[in-house]
């Protein structure tokens, strides 16, 4: 059974750096075709894809946020970490991590429960 | 960046009716199109991948079709639990990209 869980601060101040950790089980991020992505959703708004890291350490970022994002993986700890610099109140959102695999067209087939992050001074 | 446009923004139907949701891409995404269902306070759930393949455990009343730039999610006969927000998502390779549509809210009439 695949599970993912996001963790990190619930409140950050403007200009600070946000660090979120996705801890997963039930799969290995060293298996060919597997990826873990980050997606966010501001309150009452649509989903927005942020970043994706693949089993072979290939990393992809949203073009509009690329300069602020870094995604890394620790295969031994079954974790993926997303950092976002220079946080702003518009970055207030629920942040999800999700599993993807080539067998389901790289779609996000299993999601974490999400973690709400508020940006406020 | 490929933009996905979903229509309508809101769809009002009754249980038992057929729902047809549309997703249009600004350029071809081949068949790399997925559909998700999201209920209030919950994470999205994958329904369809590669435009027409149902994900594990998804009822047969959900079906997807289309390729290139025009895609459709059809719910053949609405059940009470189907009223939710639906998102499409593309994962194109040429160029590489990943975007979500703005969502369609399916509400009870």
C-alpha cells in the first residue's frame, strides 16, 4: 500500500524560505519510472503543479516558479524535500505531494493528505 | 507552457443524469491527459489517465475520451457521491510540461 505524508511549518513569514518534506512508504524512488511531485492549492482555487523528481534524479519545475523552487530526494529515508524561497502571502495554500509512475502515464495516482501553509507576518 | 481550459465552469445536473465535462489544451498533448475528482477537504483522486484508462477502483460509469487538444470526461449516470470538482491535467513530453485545468464544479440541480 502506497502512502505519502507532507510535513513542514504551518506558518511562515514573508520573504522566508519554506521547506516541506514528503515522507512515503510502499514504493521506492529508485524504481524505474517512479516519480514524486508537489502540487499546491490556494484556498478555494485550482490545483497548481510545482515540481517533480524522478527515480533517476531528473528534476522538473513549473516555469513560473522555477527560480524559487528546489526539489531533492533521499532514497534511503524515503523522503522528498521541496524548498520555496522568498515566500509571499499569495503562496498561502495547501501543499500536496503525490506519487507518479510510468504505468499510469505519469499521472498522480496516489496523493498525500496535504499540509496547509499560511504566509503572514 | 500548455494551458488547459475546462468547460463549463459549473455544471448543474440531477442524480441519474449524464455528465459531460470538457478539457481543451492550447496545443497537442497527445494522449497524456488525466482527470481527477476532488471533494471538499480531501486530496484529489485520480480517475482517468492517458485520456481513456480508468485508474484502479474507479467505477465503469466514468469514462474518458479524446486526443490531441480536445478531451472529454463522461459520467454515464450520476450518483450522489459524484458531485465534486473535476480537474484535468496534462503531462506532455514535447516540450516537457505539467499543468492543471481550472476545474469544473459538478453540483446537484
